[in-house]
């Protein structure tokens, strides 16, 4: 069994617009923190580079804003834009569906489905309160609704469940975000039965892209601290050409296996200090199962295989030691 746990951000959604006689997709919010953004921009043709650099002009221009009933040139919040867009999508799905593309999160979902996942938990924000009656400008509550409808229109066998971050937790409060994600991941683990019987067959796929930096870090840190035996992280590749063409992002798989290995080694060291060879051997055998799973997923096969060979030798040595003590 596999599940997806993901953040979502307003830049996940791209919309098709007529530009210079052609149709291009542009994200409704600017992609500003991607590590290879400058390299991608440098590889664009002059025509596409101009479109990408002027994307705000097209998003806020007469084509989209006029269609949605906004005043042309008056910037709307991402929350308001997605709210109105979702209402329009519901009213006329045949018109809007081909024009919407969840380029980044859609790529993560597509990859998760290929690995056997049929369900995803999505962290969203809805910061509407007495202090913020209009909500936060980058709230993703309606973006979730758009994504959910898009998947159903596509006929994908994949269900979504939202995890709404409480309105009283600011998106930039790292400590409170860590606390919330800890609680939410425990709830997911219990709902899926992972806490009762963690195994390598329970493939937990994580996508941290989207949301504030504090949300990304909280999901990453608390995933490593959770009871998931073998979490695999999805990393959507940024392709500006792909976004402009309305294509879902490709995804790489990676795992913080070296960090998890160091945790296993510390546990083994403590057990050996108590002469508990049986316990240490079991820890390492469990780790071998994790390494086998990583190899199956194609994650750093050479390095993981080398570690597997080393662990197998260590287990043999420990078994000899255990025999001698007995």
C-alpha cells in the first residue's frame, strides 16, 4: 500500500492564456524559490523568456481578469483568484478544465499513482479569522478544491483528503508548525494503520514543495521523526518549458537514508554496550529490508548496495560473536 502526503502552494496551478497568437500556461503565482530557476530561464528561447518574465502582465491582464470579473490591472490575492476560478470551474467544467493544469502537485500525484498510491493527504491553509476576515492572500483552501475537481474530471483513481492548518498558526511560525505537523502525521499514521504495523510494504510518499518555508521544513523534519518505516520523498523537477506547454512535472525519488542509517547505528551501539547481540542483529536486519526497498525504488542504487554489503558482513560477524558467547 502507498499513500501521498504533500504540501501545496499557489504556484502549483497554471492556467492557459492566449499570448501572441499561441496558447501558453502560466502559474497563477510566481515561482520564486526553485533552486534551478535561473538555469531554466537561461535556456528559454527569447520569445518564451519574454513571456515568462512578463507573466504577471498576462495573469492580471484583460484575458483572465476580465473573464473572472476582476478589474483589469488590479492585482487580486491568490485566495480570491482561486475562489472565483473554482466557482467558474464548477459552473463550466468543459470550458475551464482544459485550461487548468496542476503542474507541480499534479506531477507528484502522477508519480505516486505509478507507485501504487490511491490516496493523498494535502496540507492546506485557510487563515480566515476575525483579524483576517478575507483570509491570507496565499491561502490554498480553494486551490485544493480545484485540484480535487481536476482529478475527478481527469478520471484518476486517486482521492484527496485535506489537513487544514489551524487559522491561529501563522505560516511563518516554525515551532508551532512543527507541533501541528507532528500531530497531523500521527493522525494520518493512525488512520492508515501504519502506527500499529509499520512495514516496508507501507510506502509513504512525501512532497514538501508548496507552502511557506516553515511548512516545508516542518513536513520534512516530522516525517523523519514519525513512525513511517520507509518514507520516500518526491522532488518535482522545475521545467519552465514544461509549464508553458501545460505538462505535469517529472519527479525524482530520494530518501534521507544516510541520516536514518546513523540513527540505526547509534541504536546498535547502545545495544552492543549492553551485550545485546540479538537486539543489534534484529535492528540491522530491519535496516537491510529498508535498503532492499530503496534499491527496488531505484534510489542511489550503487551507494545503497554498498551499504547493504557492509551490513551483511557486520551481521555475520555479530552472529559469530553471539555463537561464541553462547
